[in-house]
């Protein structure tokens, strides 16, 4: 229908008259979509639905116009447009950020998953069939990345486990507890690895301090006593001190427990303006192990996909030379891309 209107100046002029007569001339002009760019299809459907009355008026102004969709086809356009609009919004949220940390992705990805489940129960056979195919592919990647994204959300002081519980209950319903426990287990296990790696020096100091309570250097004292008549007693006491230090250490709450028990940081009016890396830098003295985890996880970009690539249905933009890049070159390219916007905004040579 749109192509028919745009193929002739006289037809386009008649459509302009129809817009004026229906008082829709202030709306966006309607253009045909690009076959390889699905966001253009979303825009075409959205704009067409807004000026539907003008198309219907054009039937009266141009007797040759016979491509007007029937009511059933308009409803199908509306349903498909709403589906594409959800994806279009999620893509913009994800890709318009200068620093795409993984904590911002979880919300949008879960929202997409929730919509796919709803569309799978649609009364429209076409939407239901479309959602089934999309969900199969979505879950293929969801199984690989949901734990990583959830970990990023937990390290966000504005959400922690609260957002995980809320979202998973909305997605899985009665089965949510299983998925929540699975995420908790992974987070605790991941934290334990960091605690063993970067908290080992603290554990050693605790044992040493407990040993020093005997007097002087702990090891020397025990060695000296062990040579005397009370060697059996000293060995038992040394073992007792070590076990006692372990029990005291285990009785203390971990950084992860203390962090999760604290109240949530206020979200604010614009959640996308929150600098999570700066927050963790300020709170690293309080949570040194968690801060180390955050530095390793959230400093890695969740995506380096360009906007035009995400909206394109064409072939992949990665060439055969891309896998040959060394990590050093990739890092240099990412840094360069980060610096270029500031360079382009400069107005003087000094800047």
C-alpha cells in the first residue's frame, strides 16, 4: 500500500490531501521498510497505524487505490507492531549506553522473556507461532547467560537479590524458588572462590594472632615447649587454638551476607545515570572482596554490538580477519572507540 502511494507524485499528493482532511498532517510521514532492518518495519507499522484514517480517506479521493488492508490485516499489523516495539525499546536501552555494564541488561532481557511467554498464550495463531519460534532461540542463550547477568544485578546496590526474586517470580511463577536457589548457590560459590583467593592473607593473620596469644612468636613458643615434658599438651593446645580461630572466623558474617542485608541504595529518577563502578570504588574499604569481584565482572562490557548490527537481518559484520586480532589489539580498539566521541566533540586544537 505504501509503495503504491510513493510510486507516483500524484498519488503522494492525494495522500497529502487525505492527511490534511483527516487532520493528521502533523504525524510522521510513512515510508516503506528496509528488508534487512527490522526496526524500519517497526517504524513503518507504527506510523501507518497512526494515519490509518488517512489511508481510508484516500479510497474516496483516488478511485485507483485498491490496496487498503481489511480490518483483520490492520489488527495483525497492530499485534506485530507491538511485539517489535518491545524489542526496539530493549535494544535502545541496551545499546545507547556509553558504558554497557551487565547489571543494566538483566531487566530488559527478563522483560523480553516475560513478553515471549505472554505472546505464547496469545489467541492470535500467528503471534503464538512466532513467539514459540523466538522463545526456542531465546532460551538457547538464556541458559548460558542468565546467571552471569543475575550476578551483575546482585552486585548493583540498588537491586541486589530483590530484583532477582521479583523478576523470576513473574517469569516462572510457582517454579521460581528453584531458579532463585540456583542463583544464590552460584553467587555464594563464586564469592567463596574470591574469599579464598583474596581473603587468604586475612585468614592466615587470624591464625597467627591466635597463636601469638600464647606469648611471643607462636611457632617458636610451641617448638620450645614441644621439646619439654609438656609436648603432648602443647600439641593439643596448638590444635585447639587453630580450631578455635577457624570457628571464630566461620561465625563471622561474610561480606556477601553483610552487603545483602543492608538496605537498598535509592534508585533515583533516572536509573541509567547511576555510576555503579564509582559506588564500589567508594565502598571498597568496607567490602574489599566484593569490590574485587565487581571490578572483574562489571568492568567487562556486556556487549560491543553496534546498533546498526543489532537491528540488521543481513550477514554478520565480523570478517575472517576479526578472530586473528590479539587481546592487546582488541583492548586498544575498544579504548580508541571510547576516546573518539570526546575527540570529535572538541572544538579547538587544545581540546
